[in-house]
């Protein structure tokens, strides 16, 4: 009998990214963070930590990230519609 696992599988790219961020935070290089998450059940969430060190800069960077994400998904849509 074969057993097939059906649960969520960890994403190595995500794990590597989080490991790198954690190492940079432990080294004191990262001073603040804002994040958005998507769970295996398609729930979303967001949060931040240590945002008292440059709020205006962080908000501006979030807007740039938002535009980068929009551009990425528009590009993917265009690739799939050809």
C-alpha cells in the first residue's frame, strides 16, 4: 500500500528568503519589517515589527513593492494570453 501525503508542502524559496531575513535581523542589518502572508488555505494577513525607525521610508517602499507586484502579474497575464 502506498501512502500519499496531501498536506501543504513547504516552499524552499520562501524558507530561504525568511532565513536570510532572520540572519540579517540578527546581525542588526534589518531594523524594521512589514509583511504580507498568504497561507496554504488562501487566507491572507499582514503585520509589522519595529516600525518606529523610519515609518515614512517604509511606507514609500511598500508603495514601490505594490507597483512591482502589479507589474509582475500584468507581465504574467500578458505571457499567458499570447
